[in-house]
């Protein structure tokens, strides 16, 4: 994105130039709803990002401006203090406030600053625009005020913001990918230990492409409910196996032992999670061997699990998934939290044009909505420009 416009706007509003920072959205190849269960994920940062221009203003207030927000619905400007009682009402400003508050809770109080936020991560598309915003603000504040947080702490700060100021009890995947992204590599992250390894990803003869249903998802109650299902099952398993703290620590056999103690819904959701954690490990082995067709079949299995067991799909996503299958696409599935947003597709080069044409035309015919298509480019994480 060309940041000269927001820099010019910053000068117009606040009288001087500011420093520019960016942090990206993410894709996730496989491993969904596993992060808050201590499992593995395989995300990568992408070339769609949030940008900010920022400058300390010598007061204890924040003056913020977000030109991309829909002007009919929310204010573009927001001015707020940084004490707990000062929470702004504009949603975009709550993220900025939340990050600063979480930093203050760790004993590093943030003074006042001016900030403009902009970006090209589609909102509600499952590409983690919120985490990109949290990471961008976190990285910028850390650098501007020399707060001394490392990237792990910045990712955790973003996650805590989501929990405490947005209300989504998310895992660590999105913020981690936004902070740790590396050009050309996916990140195989163990969400229990936070150990990670870069996983070079350049599937010869294949492309990764996202198709956005343009049915916006808003994560909240439904997401948190799924997390609670998993936690109830962990509590039931831990009665006999106290070492189980997360579903990652449990096996399908141990899950079976509690089948009469937990609800059918909690059971089937947990079954999906335990299967998905193993599926990711299997898929990494297939990717190492370069067997993209077999890895793609795992993605279809994930979609089926997310749709039928975890029930976070929707008719629009299922339709795009079916269309991919009909076109012979190697792998396809709903990506991210679900309930709308994108499918991620691993497509042989020779099938790419036909698939995109068929999927977008059939989708529009079926739902009267124009789907959006994004080729995935894997880029670096949070940084100063
Ligand atoms: C959202 C959350 C992540 C993760 C995914 C599902 O993106 O923010 O923490 O749980 O959903 O894998």
C-alpha cells in the first residue's frame, strides 16, 4: 500500500510527519481452532496489512483517525485518555486503547500519541485484520516509547487486547503470525509451548488462492462457545487424567472415556480438535515430501470437520468448497474462525484459471454475491517502514 496519503493526512491533522509501521494479516494452511487447545497451527503472514503513522504528542491523550472505516456508521476521529475508564466508543479505537492498556498492565505505561490507522486487509474475511491492527499498534508503541517488549510479548499483548477489550477469547495464532511472519515461509507453531519453526513454502506447480464469500464474519459468542465446549471436555477428562490441561494433551481414547459425561455437542467438537491436531502433523510430513495432492486431501478433511463437527461453516463456504472439489482442486477449506470469510485453496497451476472462473460465476449465480479472489503472497511480519 502507498502510505504517502496517510502520511500527508497525518501532517495535515497533526502538523508534522510521523513514523510509519505495518503489520500483516495471515493465512493458515491447516490447523484450525487448535490454537486455544494448545495444538499446532501453520499460518503465514500475507501481503495485506494494517499501516499506522504515529508520533508522541507530549500529552496523556490519544488523537486517532481511521479513514477506511465506513463513514456512515462510525466516527473517523477519536480522542481518548489511557486510563481504564477512558475506553473510546469507536470500535477501531478500542483496539488501540486495549493495546496501550495491556502494556500499562505490564508496568509500561504508554504516554499520549497521535495516530492514523489504515490498511488493505479485508475486514471480516478471516484474514485477521484485528490481529494485524493490534500487532501494528503494539509494534509501533513499543518502538516509539522504547518499552522493551519482545515479539512474543507483543503477540500476547494483542491476544490479551482481544480477550479483554474486544470480547473474543481467541488463541495466539493470528497475533503470532502477524508479529513473526517471514517472507516465503509458513510458521509451524506449537501453541502450547510457543516453540515455532519456519516452514519454507513454495509448492512447485501449485498456487494458493483465497476466495472471499464476502459474507462477513464477526467472531464473538459462537467462537467463545466453542472454546467453552473444549474446556468442559478437558475438565471431564482431567478427572481421571489430571495431566490433561488442554485438548492437545488428550487422545481420542480418553475422549471416549468421558462420552457419557459430556454433551454430544461438546464431544463432537472436541473430537474434531483432537483429529485436527494430528491432521496438521500428518500434513506437514506430506508437504515435506512435496505430496501436495495428499496434503490437499487433508484440507478437504478439515473442511468437512469444520462444517459438520465444529459447525463453523455456512452455505456459502460449503458451496465454494464443493465447487473446488468438482474442479479437481487439490485442497480447499474454510479458513480462520469461520462463519463466513474465505476458503483457502491449493490449486494446480493448470486448473487455476478454470477454477476461478467457474467458482466466481457459479457463486454469483447461486447467492447473488460477487466473490473476491486473492492470490496468496507470503510476506514478513510487523516492522517499521
Ligand atoms: C480466529 C482466532 C484464532 C484461531 C482461529 C481458528 O482467527 O483469532 O485464534 O482460533 O480463529 O483457528
